């Protein structure tokens, strides 16, 4: 099985944290969002994963090497393909056409989830969905009495159903998907200036292919600061529940401090007269001194001192000195005045 991960967007809603790092590489509970995404697919898929193709923009050589390493850490071969223009979801997937062969999972790196990647042997594919109270802001699938998908509606203004697609798709025949995506390009079937995956799905459905909605037990967004902090909290809780929470590394220096689990403490973290947790991620090399930090996501090599932090998201190489409890500050930023 192959996995294709379209992730060319920068993530403007998560600024300032995406000004220096693309959103899928923002760490959550100690790992980049995209690594947690593909890790969950690999862990729950019943077929082995051979290749993971990351479709990116111009993110630089260092990001490309890191993504290839993600694939290798998961026992697959990592590959990079580029989407040079924002031409839509169908175009993004087709940029990874070398891997549209046989069983394939397409996973847009915008969200994290919990699901079982068991594909019904009689279905041509599974589109993972979540029931939403107000589906008007989502792409929604329409199903018949047998539970088969019959249509796809983008941001419905009238009720057609409450099953919102979360951006994770499993296909039995990647080659057939490739042909449908190429058909959109060749015939310039375009909406809003972009080639859209639902148009290809609709064509395949009308041709008799059977797609079914997949059950998602949890859907965790990483679209903005508030929901990303919430997702960090939930991932830490899941890791603790499943016995997969990382131990505090021996390189961390903890002096007169308390850690309230669940937390992720990175390598080389320094805690001095601090209370950290619950639900806190501290990136490698971060220092927390004379401070209380809870429900927060802090990247590496930052400094938090003389402050009470709750619900915040802090970038790398940032400094926070004795100011309000909730904030969102990006890399290399300073909040408050150092105490002398």
C-alpha cells in the first residue's frame, strides 16, 4: 500500500507559527502533525505500507530531508513531489501520480484522527467522515439506504446529510483514481479556479464504483491556535491511555519542579522551580523557570519565566516573561520584560 500526503499549503490560519515552518511540520505532543498523521495510518492499516509520498510546495531542502526521514522511521520509503501552483485537491494528488497504483491512502495533512483502516472487501474505497452538527462549512457525502455514497456536496446550504469528509481517503485501485484525476485536467473541469477531488469521486460513483463512509471515532483539527492546543491535549491523553506516553528524558534537568502528566518533555528541557502540566508539550531545549504552565504547546529552545501560562501556543526560540496567561507567539518572539 502507498500513502500520498498533499501538504503544499502554508497554513495561514495558524500564523504566526507557520511563518517559518509549514503547518504539517508544527509539532504536536512532540512530533510534527504530518508524522502523527501517517504514523496513525501505518499503525492501524492492515496492509503494509511501502511508500509515503509527500506533495509539498517550496519548503526547502531541510524540510524535504525531514519528511523522507519520517517515512523511513515508519518502515516505508519516503518520497517528495512538488505542487508548484495551488490548483486544487485533485491536482495535488495527481502530483504524486507515481504512487497511484494498487491500494492507496490519500491523507491531507490538515487534521488528526482515530479510525480503523479496514477496507470492506466489497467496496472500491472508504471515505472517512465525521458527523457534524452544522455541515454547511464542509464537504459532505450523501448516502443511500444501504450506506453507499451516492453524491458529494460542498458546503451545503440545505440539508443533505451530516457526514463531513475529513480529508482521509482509502482507494482499492489507485490507478483508476489516477485516470479520473487526469480526466479533470485534460478536460479542464475546474471550479473556483481549482481541480477538485469530489468531481473525480462523483465520476467514479456514477460509473458504478462503490464508496462507503468510514467511521472516525475522533477528529482533531489543527487549523488555528486554539484547536491545535486542544489537539495537543487530546493526543497527550490518548498516549497516556494507551501506555505510549514518552518518559521524561534523562537529558532533562528538573530542579524543585513538578510535572503533572500527561506531558511531553523534550530532550534537554530545563525546569527550575516550575509546575508543568497537565497537557503540556515542551520542545527540546526549552527552559521553564519560576513559572506555572498548563494546557500549552511550546516549541523548542524557548524560555518561559516568572509567568502563569494556560492555553497558550509558543513558537521556537521565543521568550515569555511574566505576562498574561493565554497567548499565541511565534518563533523568535519576546513577550513581556525580563526581570533583572
